[in-house]
């Protein structure tokens, strides 16, 4: 799982690495399918995003064939 930094003020984590690996997909391919820059997806993937648009999250879920809860999780810490 991606690390969650408690100093960021939230406990939301992102599982893009795991989902991409399970599907044999690269971040570049996901960026092309979603219509978002690799830089922005990388920021999200590394847990540094301050926000994500619902339309972007929907497109990520569509491209990966998953639900929002597969992409985002709430850390216990």
C-alpha cells in the first residue's frame, strides 16, 4: 500500500500502483486512457495530491475496471 503521511492532515491513501500492476498497465497508458497528464497521475499515485476531480476519479475507475474504493482507502493511522 502507498504510504500515508499523517502530517498532510488526512488519512486517504491511493492504490494506483497495485491496480496498475494487477492489470499489467503503465502509468503512461492510464494517463492516455484517462486524458490526464502523467505528472498529475504521478502526484495522485504518490499520495501528494490535495484533491482529485470526480470526473478524473470516474475516468480512472472506468479505465481500470474498478470502483472508487479500489483506488482510494482510509488509513487506520
